[in-house]
């Protein structure tokens, strides 16, 4: 995992919440609205923390994406991903057959650990799915990510019925997430948006 940041976007008001240097564990405070990350209502999502690991993209919540392969072969019209990270990292692979193998077979942590050698997309700011290019800043890309999170919600009953309800009403943050869209396939803000959106579907 990367180092905690010096500041995060305040999940309450959208201003900057600064890291307080006196604490070993990352602690953030927003001077604008008083948000404090140590509040018991705040969950800092981390795969290394058993209290929040099950919300991490690295967690092995298997899910099925349907209807994405325009083919007459029914078995190819869906893809089963072992975790969200498998899907997200796989978007960096242009060749659709190699991507398919990657997304179906590489676990969250295995996929995450390949992120550093899958960095070519940053030059073109283009991600790929099933042979179709997606500009990182396009609405179509956001819709693709949204479709994947909806698939996680709809096809993984444990994630939907056990995990998400546990965190309903909590303020979610992810202090190791990146903020720059050109540097990551999913920013902290995009990640929070997707989870908060799914919470509202409960
Ligand atoms: Zn704030």
C-alpha cells in the first residue's frame, strides 16, 4: 500500500482535510466543517484492517458482469471476476483476450501487485474493455466503472446483504487512495462515490 497522504478531500464538505502530524496513525481534520477522521462514524477503508477490509477492492468478492460480449456464444456473454481490483487493473490491458484471462484469474492482491508494470495507459490516458478504448476522463469510462460496481452489488449476495449494510450511515474515506485521475484508474473520490451510491440502493 502507498503512504497515507498529507491531506484528503473532506468527505463531508469537499474542502481539504489536513493530516495532523502528531499522530502515528493517519488522522485528518477539516477546518471548514470540523470533520475528524478518528470519529467513530468514519471508516478508513484498508485491506490491512479487518474492520474495513471487506469494503476494499482487493477483497475477494467475486462478481459477474453480464451482457458485455457481443457474441453468439452464450458462455462468453459474461465474465466472472474474483474481485473488483481484478477488473480495474485489467482495464489497463489492451488485448481483449489477455484482458479476459487476467480479469477472470488474477485475485485482488495479485492484480494490485501488477499495477506498477501495467502503467502504459498513463501515456495515452486510455483504458480498455473488451477491445473498446475508454478515455480516462470520459463519461463512458465512469459509466463502465458504475456498471461494474452495480454488477458487484447485484451478483454478490454476501457483499450486498452482509458487508454493505454494516457500513450504512458511516462516512467512508480511503486515505491511501490517489486523487489525480491521470495517475489512477479509480481515485479516492470515485471509489467513495461508488460505495455511497450502492449504500443508497440497499
Ligand atoms: Zn469538511
